[in-house]
């Protein structure tokens, strides 16, 4: 037991002696390495300290230069964005002014079209009031047709009754039946004439002005409704453009703090706005062309309306002239006399003009129409003489082709 304790104590002391012998070596090595590290990191003299200061200053200068360059680039980009936003704002203001001018012009055009429509409606009402008796005449004619139909039915019933009585009675008088048949025939002829007149009234042959006025009124109303629709569409587009302007102004306020992604988004919105602006300009041009076409169509309809009234007056003048030439005859007789005169003119030679068919030869040589007829006859005579002279010259010359006869030339001169 004592021996074991002695061995333990001897080992402990031996280990302590060995540790005391090794620890100074380790300590010295640690101190030496620490001193070398401190000398390597820290300058030992004035020149090294100055060199270290210069190196740090150079590094700091490089960092500051990089930061200044980055700041300058950002400032240039910010100024470019501001200039771009200013240009876009100017363009937006210009487009807004153009849209306002176009809207004002369209409003003026719409107001003028409304005024013209009101005037056309008033004129149509006045002309309708003038043509009101024609509708009354149609109603009266229809009433007369109904009464004539009733009379015809009554006459037919009477004839049937007479026939039944004649079949029953041998002493039948045919004169009464003939009279009733004549009455029925006259009633039927009157009925046919009235039906033709009603058909003319209903088809509009006797009322051309009212149909033209209705057509003009319908076209003007359709044009005005289309213009109102175009104006509402343009107002909606103008509101959309104002909202886009507000959004662009908001982007202008946020452009100083934005990054590259926001720049790209702003450029995309600008490109989209340009496309929309071009589309709106095309739409406005098309609306202007449609407005011009509608105004031209309205002017054409008005000219047609005026021409219809002029044609009506021309028809009346021609009817007066024909009545003057007829001298109290019916249209059928005048056509027959005209055909006879034309046939007699064809049969007569070109040197003799049909003066007997003119009103001047019948005793009506006073007035401008007689003078006009005499001039026409003289012109026909001179043309016929010229044709004969030309034919004589051609007959003297040799030729293989067949020349027209004098009778044909006289026909041409009379025509």
C-alpha cells in the first residue's frame, strides 16, 4: 500500500518537472511568433507608417471616384428621364389641344346638322301642308270608288231581277236590260279610271316632291345620328387620354426614385400611348371623311330636290306649249296629227317645208313660239339644201360606194 502511494507521488513529481521544463519553450515560441506577426502588420518606422497612410488614402480615393462616377451617371439618367417626361407631357398637351379643337369642330358640325334637319323638317311640314289636299283627293276618290262599286252591285242585282222576271214573264222588254247594261259599262269605266288615279297617287307619280323630301329627311337623320355616335366615342377616348396623362404625370414624380425596371415600363407605356395616338388620329381622319361624304350627299339630295321642282315647272311649261300648238285638241288627236305631219314631211321633197302644219300657217303667227317654229323650219330647209349640194358633189366624183337617195336626205333634213 505504501509502495503504491510512493509510486504515484513519484510519477506526479516527475510529470511536474517535465511540464516545468517544456512550458518555457512553448512560451518563448508564442512570444516570438506574436512579435513577428505584430511587426509584419504594423510599421516599425516613419517611412512605413507614411507608406501605409498613402495606400489607405489611395484606396479611399478610388472608392470615392467610383461613387462620384455612379452618381454622375444617375444624375444624367435622371435629367434624360425628366427631358423625356417633358417631351411626353408636351405631346400629350398638343394632342389634348387637337382633340379639343376637333371636338369643338364636330360639335359645331353637329349643331349645324341639327339646324339643317330642323329646317328640312319645317320645309317638309310646309310642303306636306301644301300637298294635304292631294291626300284628301285620294280619300274622296276612294269614297267615290266605294259608292260606284255599290251602284254597280245594285245595277247587277237589278239586271238579275229583270232577267228572272223576263224568264217568268214572256212579255219581256229588252230595252230596259240594254239601258242597265249601258249604265253598268259606264260605271265600270268610271271605276277603272278612278282606280288608275288612286294607283298613281299611291305609287307617288303625282307627288314626287314629298317622296324626295322624305328621303332627304331620312338621310339627314341617319347622318346626324351617326355623327352623334362618333362624337360620344371621341369624348370617351378623350377621357381615356386624360387618365393616361394623369398616370404619366405620376410617373414623372416617381422617375427620380425609380430603377431600370420602372424606366422600361415607362418607355413601354410611352410607346403604347404613341400607338393609341396614331390610332385616334386615323379614326378622326376617317370621321372627317365620313362627315365630308355625308355633307356632299346632303348637298346632292338638295340639288335633286331643286331639280325635281324645276322639272315639274318645265313639265308645266311644256304642257302649255303643247296646248298652244294643239289649239284646243286632245292629246290623242295631237299625236295623230303629229304622225301625219311627219309622214307627209317624209314624202315631200327637202326643198318644200311643211309650213301648213305650223301654228303660224294656221293663223297664229303672232308670239314668240311662232317665231321659234319659223326659225326651226328655216334651219331644216338650210340643212336640207346643204345635204343636197353635198350629195350632188359626191355624185360627180367617181366612187364604188352607194350614195344615199334624195328622199333619205330629205328625211334626215326633216328630222
